[in-house]
C-alpha cells in the first residue's frame, strides 16, 4: 500500500519466497530490521517476508533511497524496520482470531494472537504469541489448466486448491524494559518464530522444460535475542548500544515426484542450514552548540553458516550424509553524521561511513574425493557518503532533497555457491553500489487534505549479475550498470465527517546494461502501480473500507533449471528468456464493527473480481478469498 514499494516473488518463483522491492531494490539491497537489529541470513539472505507475522508489530518504518549510515552497512537502496509493540498501561491484554475461506467456500485456515503486558513507573513487561495455519489457497475460477505433456504436473492444477500452498507459522515475543527516568531505557527482547511451507509448482510446460523440482521447507526458523539501551548524558548528549545473537535453522527437502513421499532419485536430498550471527553497535550523539548535532556509530557482526546434505535419504541404504561445512564472514562499519541547523526551519545533514568485510572460513565438500576443502577467502571494503537538505517552510509542510552513495557487499551464496554443480565460485566478487537522488515534498495542503510527492533517480554500478562462462557454468560477476528512476505521489482527504478517501501512484523505470548479457531485463517490479481506498462510516461504530490495487505487468525470468535448458528456452522466447506477466486489478473490501472500546469484529473479501494473475511466470496467485476476524482488548 506504500508508494514506491511493491511485493513480489523471488526472481523465478521456484522457492516460494516473498520479496519486497523499494524503488527497484530488493532484499539484498534493502536490509530488514526488527527494533533496529538487522535480520540477516548468513548464507544467502533470502528472506521470505511471508514468514513474518505482524500482530505484535506497532509500525513498519521504510527508508527509501536515503537510509542513514548510522544504521549500519548494506542499505544500498533503503531499509525496512519492524517496530515491535510496547505496553503503555498498567495492565494490557489482547486476543484475536480469524479464519479464511476460498472462492468455493472451503475453509483454508485460521490464525490467532494473544498478548499480555504491563507498564509501571520504572519498568515494563510484555509477552505475546501468534499462530497462522493455512492448509491451502485456491486459484481464480478464471484460471485455465495448461495442457500437460507426458507426466508433467501441469495437468494436476485444475483451478482449485493450489498444490504446495500450505504453510504453518508461529511466533513468540518476550520483552523486558527498565526505564529509570524519562529519557533512559534498557530493553531485553526475545523473538522466536518457526515456520514450514510448501512450494507451488510452475503450471506451464514446454518441450524444453524438465519437471519442476518438488521442494518443501519443513523448517524455516529464526530466533533473535537482543539488548538495547538509550542513556542520556547531560542535556545535550546520548549513548545507544545494541547487542544481539541471532540463529537461523532451515531445511529444504527435494522429493522424487508430486507425491512428496520419497527422496531416492539422483539430486534428491534434505539440505540443512544451521546459522548464527552475533554482534553489536554503539551510537553516540551530542549537540556541542545549539546549531549543530554530531553523531557517530560503530557496528560489528560475525556471521557463521553451517550446511550439510543428506542425499537420497529414502534409499534402502539410508543414502549418504555429508560432513558439516562451515563458512564465516565478519563485517564492521564506522559512521559519522552531522546535522547543521542553519535556521530553526532549515537543516543540512551530511554522513560518511567506512565498511569492511572478510571471509574467515569457506569450506566445501568434495563428494567425488570424499574430503572437505576451502575456497580462497574473499573480502572487500567500501566508503559511503550522503547528504540531505530539509526545509520546513510551514508548520505542516516541508521540502527536502538528498543524495546517498552506498555499497552492498556480496553474500556467501554469491561468492561460493555452485548452484548444485552448475556454477563457478567467485571469491573476488566486489561490492555493488548505487547513488540515489531524491527531491520530495510532504505536508498538509488544507486541514482535511495531506499528501506526498517525490522524484527519484538511482545510478547503479558494478551490479552483481549471473553470467554464462565458456565452460557452460555460470558465475556472479560485477558486470552490470543500471538506472532506476521515476516518481511517486500520494494524497488523503477527509471529504465528509463520515467519509475519507486516499491513494497513491508510483511510476518506475529500470534499465540494466550488461555487456555479457544484451537481453538482460530487470525483473519483479511493474512500471505502474496504484492503490486507492475509501473509509466510509455509514453508522456509528461501523466502517466500510473498499480498496483497489492496480499494477502493470513486469518482467519475469523464464528459468528452467539446467544451463543447457536455460539456453534452449532463451532461443525460443523472443526476449531471451524473459516474459511479461503480472498485471492485475484487485478490488478488496473490509467491513468492521466496533461493539465497544474493547471488542470489534471484521470481515471482508480480497480479490473480489477473482482476477487471475501472476507475479512470476507460471505461478498464478490466489483468487477470491473471504475472511473474518475478531479482536478483544482489556
């Protein structure tokens, strides 16, 4: 619903992972944080945003283009921060539950959430838990099954329940805070979430395309333990600290066929990840003189990735189990930011940072020789800078302009992964970089009309792209240069005491020039995206909220697995292995009735028109869906 931001799938949808693009930059260039602590998956940082439940989130902060260097390295295209809720009253309790049904009236699944909390004079306590259980979701009634060839699974997608669309997620959050005075706060936060999911199959078939991989994720677990502090030092200075320890456990299971029961064929396995990250940061700030605020920060992080495979586990012999292989990466950053208050309503901000990383371990298993060896250990550094001007020309409006030049280091996957034997590692892979320019306005035009507007341009250099080598393997290299540009607008107006309307529109164009891949397209982001809504209260306590989501089509990668098959598909498709897909018009409505201050119910329909659309080639999305929810607070 936010201008400049679009939800989509991973590049070809094979992993059933939801990605979020901010002005054209995806999860590798836009860090995700929870309460300012980065959530990072050491091996490949393939965050699946669908695994994060939101009931205990108070707000979602999005930095587009310009993300402060004080927040740490990697924010080449912006940043997303999930802010967890805190209790504000001596006693708080909340419980909610909901259900969902498909366009045929079948029960899809349910969700529930509970929270208890207390805030006292010098401390607060809170605990919460959420659970989401989805058995399936169904395709649009307009979906037409694609003719199958041979035993290909396309014939099994008959337009009903989507194969492999089930998921289970639960999350608990415990928070303890000590607040000795009005300015200082010391918090211990524990988050544990566990999930498992299927992977819907590609519904199309092609004589050149082998059967899809039958994948499932029985384990997708994250755990975060953090300590955060804020200490006021005198009237003009402060000190912030963060310490954290994060773990990520993941299992990918590859099956023989659509029965998902056996793993005996070549290339079938259980792939295990057992990762952890530990680190911290210190930030200090002071107003030496009334006209100037100076801040500095230091970040340090150690990431450890441990992986192994159990190959062909359902063979009578039990298959083979690889020894554990460890890869490790260390990253640190030092940053400074200065704000000069030229006038009470005009600020100039400047920031610089120096980031550095190195790989300490890079083990790999040689199955043919039966031994573990190490790749050459890579590493790199980067200097970043940014500046911004903010003019608050009235009490309710401001103009701003910014330039931010940031780098993003490659992940271990890009450095060392062989992609099941089809890729050549590149330990010398360097960082990619973007210079983001923005000119914007936000404010209130009249007491009942407010809005935002921005023009943006990003010059992307040394892009990390996958290229074909003469030996028919692929490799990630710094070969691409790109230009992302566009504009976005939003407005909200209170037409009547009972009626408010609003909406936003984003235009973005992305071009990538890669001398080794002349047909390369930027995937996943539509050129046009709009969101419109109305909030109507026909009677007291009853609110009707219709909304309309629109998007043009987007490029999708037609990736079918092996390099030889990929090349064959590129020869067939007119755009060198890419196809346009994803245009949609989604009409939704939500009905809410508030019985009193402590109890409310809601229900609604998503995709009322039952639009049949795809966000990635061969992966149609859910059709019309009904839901009902209830929420009680004390």
